[in-house]
C-alpha cells in the first residue's frame, strides 16, 4: 500500500508492506508466513563446493541448498547437517572424466523415491532432496 509521513514513524503490519523494484537485504528477512507472489525467477548466491572426494563428507545444508562435489572415488560416507527448515535441496556430483569405482553410503534419513540412485563412473549426476524437517526424500539422475 501507500504510506503517509506519519506512518513512517509507526509500525506497519506485514499486510501493508509491498517490496517493489530491486532491493538488497543485508540480513535474513522474516516474511511472517506470507506468500511470495508474482516471482519470475529465484536465484541463489552460490553453489557450495564440497572438495572431499573420498572418505567422510559432511554436506552442511544450512550453508546453502545447492551444493556440488567432485565425483567421489572409493568409499564415501555422507553426513548431512540439516537446513533451517522444510525445503528443496540439490547435490550435483561432478565427473572429472577419469573416476574409478565408488561406493556411497547415505544417511539413514535419506529415503529414496523409487529405485535407490547409483552413481555412474565418468557421468555427472544430480540428486534432488525434499527435506520435510526429518527426512530427505531423494531422487537422482545420471548424465546420459
């Protein structure tokens, strides 16, 4: 809505606020459980890089919902640090074109929809997760 000069010095309810144009926030913004409507695109400020390619790997989802990792070799055991709430997450596993056999152990909270995903040597992969506050509902695909 619009505001009078007097309203600038008083609290304004969430229902009265419309954010227009290009705005930059320097801290987390609580939207008071309101809808975001009319959005054209949503982009992320970065893709988190997990450099470990063998052994134990912690994916800290609280640092970002889009993460990548160089293709693991040998055995790898993932541990997930939960995001701040219910959300969609993606893990991209990047092939270097020279990978060797891999065995991946997922956290018990990863629940596969359909067949359990299996990596393919020398192929890029994307695994999507829907985090419901407890479990990570997962589907994955390999590059053809």
